[in-house]
C-alpha cells in the first residue's frame, strides 16, 4: 500500500504502510480541524474497509477528543438487491448501537430519493425507458441528489465537511486521474468537484483488492458484524469457484459489483445470475423482470413498447428517417408491468428465507404513480388501486385530497362525447385536469400556459403523422433538380 500523502518516515523499508500507520495518519487528520466527516457507506468491501479503519483509528483517541461528528451515510435507491438491503439495514442498526456503547461520535443513516424521482415513479409513472448508456437518467436522481442534499445541509450547518470515500486508485486509470486532479497540494484532502465547502479524504486509495480483504478478515468489525458474511455475499455474486488466495499473484475473490437489481445499463446482471446459480433462486423473478426491461431496449422491439410521441407531446424525426424517435413506454405496457412487478413481489416473498421479506415498490410510489396516470393519461378509473387490490389483496390507502373527482363511469361518458366530435379523449381529460389544478386560486394566469401546452401537443395518430412525413420527404425530393446541384459551364 503506497501512501504518497503520508510522510516518508511512516513507511517501512519496502515503502509500504502498515494498517497501524494508516490509523495514525487518520487520527492526525481527524484532530486537525473541526470539520465533521461524512463517510459514504454502500455495504460493499471498500466502504466497509474505510469505515472500519476510521472507527478503529478514532476509537483509540481519548473520549474527550472524539468530539467531531462522523456521519455514516448510505444511499438507498429503493431498487437495491434484497440481500444487500437487509444486510445494510442490520449493519446500520449495529453501527448506531455500538456507537452509543463505545462512546463513538458516529451516527449512521440512510438517504432516499424523493418519491417523485424514484425509479418506479419515473419508469412506470412517467414512462421513462429503462436506463441505457445513452440515457442514464437514474444515477443522479437515485444516488447523487439524495447524498448531495444531505451534504449541503451539513455544509450549511457546519460551514465545511470532509467526505470520506472508500475509493481506490487501482479500480481504474480514470479513477486515479480524477483523484489526483483535485488533490490539494501538501495535504491528504481533495476538493469536491461539484460541492462547495466539501472536501474528500480517501484513506484506502492505495489499497489493492487483496489489501481490502486482508484488513477485513484480519480485523473483527467493531460494531459486531461478521466480515466473513460479507465475503460470502461476494462469493455468491461471483460466477465460478473462488480461488484460494495464497500469494499476490493469485486473483482475489470478492471483486464483484452489486448494483440496482433493475440495472439495464449493463448487458447482463452477472452478480444476480451468480447469486441465483449459488442457491438464491428466490431472486429469480427479479432477474426475469430486469431481463424484460432490457429486452425493451432492443432496437427492433422498441416500437412494441414505446409511444411515437415524446413526453411533451411532440414527435421527433432524425434526418430523413420516416419513423419517429420512440418516446416513453406506452400506457398499456406500464399497466402490465406494474402488475408483473407486484406478482414478482408475491413470488419472491413466497420463497424468501426467513427475515428476507421484500417490498419491491413502496405505497408512496404507488400513490405518486396513481396521480401521474390521472393527470397525464386520464386514468379516472384508478387502475393503480385496482391492480394493488387484485394482486396484493389489499386496499391502497388514499388521502382525502387525492380522491379522484372523476370516476370510471365518467370515462365512458367522455369517450362517447369525444367519439361524436372526433376528439381524442386524452386531450379533453388533460384539459379538465389543467382546470382542476388551478381551481380556487386567486391568480389563474397559469391556466393559459397549461392550455397552450396541451393544445400544442401532437394529437393525430402515428399513421397520419408518418404519412405526412413521407409526403413531405417525397415532395422535397421531387423539387430538387439534380442538374441544379452542379454549376453549368458557360
């Protein structure tokens, strides 16, 4: 473990640092100022190693010197693998309990995305297509924004904070370059690239994978967790048999990555597949759903699942293509997928081991989806509540202010009127929702903007729009005389 930020006198004859020397380095940084620390904790090996090193170092200080608060922060995306969720929940509870018992200035907590930003509200509610490398809308909403909001609050409270991250330069050349770029010369800290008042400390940046596991397996967790359980979790998420590490040339086991179980940015969820192959077959319905979402990204199948219009109601073509760019998931497909999601939840819980019961979608998300469907899709029949009742055999508790004014029978009346006058029912339902949204307000100026936005959408059918596009392209082509493209000699 090479540590350039530590004085050379702390190194042994090989230029390496011992864990005890790294702890001494951590203590000196902790005591150097009054800026609180925020430790990013994902439950994985690297963040566990960093947190355990920090705890071990600070615990060796006299109690009266442990004054600076340390916040252990976990981002729960609400779509983490159930195995990881349960592990983290138990760990956070153990950390808080041990902190009180050991007089440590540590507080562990989760941050969650705003319900309006959650994965299912965006995918099922608004119809966002499954994330891809070109449209990765999930990371910022689910992970970055919630953590940044917490850090900004701490900066407002304390003036500045130090973020402790379990990142390693050996993970990639890009990671190493970024870490070096923001380093403050002569210190062990870096400036945060986007958050003013936030600094970054990376105590394990020079660790290898073997260093991480060596520390975790040689040093018991101070909050009582068994690090071998963590290793077992990594082993289950790695295809094939883990080799016995006997020297530095042997590739280490436990280098798998856990991500959201719905992640379609990667081609295959190898970690989930490996867990199922290693006996966690109760997770199979989740993998099936994830694979279905991935299939909707196949270019040849996109139009099966997605609207020809964008979310703002416009239709977009590229170049001289006759087919429009696919927009959000079709409303019918979203209804089908919500039902499949709840069915999968039942299947998972039927086979889940004791204590592993899961909730794949929160009631708060279902309520938000319900409101979006009413507002954007004219779903006056309250399809969400019906699906919940059919699949989960429970009633979705609705606040009084969210009770629908229009009922399922009103849909039939609206449809009949619209058919008579050849008007799209969704157009009228959106206009009615726009009026309802400003009812009772003293200033109703926004209604004009809303009506203009609704009327400006494309309400014709896809066939009509595409035929018009073809005619325009043909007309433009016929009006172009090939001979005029070249200058005639005089």
